[in-house]
């Protein structure tokens, strides 16, 4: 893919880890591929499959997005070979985020999480976008109130962004973002 900064060379091939390389010119670029046989993982909650969960494997700038089937399964080049971390998202559960550099599991167990309620004050509160620990988690109502149904149990930070406004609240405080 050509862009103003040069070229992005992306390689996806069966039996190999995905690769992404940026270069000023496509000539003379060598990319070393790593073998990564296709593997099947599963997303569950309370032991039951979770369909339509989004599974994101990341390695630096490269992301591979997958969606689980009705049995909660996904197939990918073995992420334990190439990915540094993973994120699993589903609107009915708390986001699951693995720690970079730790071994990735084959399967993921989602949790319902905890409900967060609060109010954003200020002129840009209506419709402000909400983020819990950096992940999109909802939108504030017209009066600035918000409810996040499935935040991670150990959440650390809630952010609100709208217009020129940004507000942050940490776990230690009440959930009023000004």
C-alpha cells in the first residue's frame, strides 16, 4: 500500500505469522516470515460459547481481528508464535486484555464485569464518548449521566471525551468527571 510516508507491505499466508513492514521504497525489502500453523481457540463465559466476540491479536503495529462463530471458536495463525497480546471484546461482557509479553492462552473466558454509573459535568458532557482503561465503553446521555454495564472488575481509569473536553477519573474517586 503506497502512502505519503512510503510503502506498507502486509503479508498474510496460510501457515505463516502475519507480517507488516514499512519502507521508503518497495525495492530491496526483505521480510522474514515465521511459521505459525493455524490453530483454533475459543471464547467462553461461564463455560458457555460466546458467539460474535471480537478477538484482536497484536504485535507492535500489526493487528489481526477475528470474530467467533456460534460455538465461540476462532481460527488464526498460532498467536503464541507471533502476537504480544490480545484483546477480546463483546458488548455483554467486560473487555479481556492480556498483558504484553506474557504467554497467550489458547482460549479466553469472559467475565460479566461490574456496572459503573456517573455524571459528566460541563458544556461538552452531552454525548461525550466514554473509555474504561483506554477501551471504548459507551456514550454519555444528554444530561451527562452515563452507565457502563460491563467494566472490568479491576478497572483503573474512566475517561470522557467530547468536543474540546477530556476528563479522567481514577478508581479512587467518585465517578463525576468535570
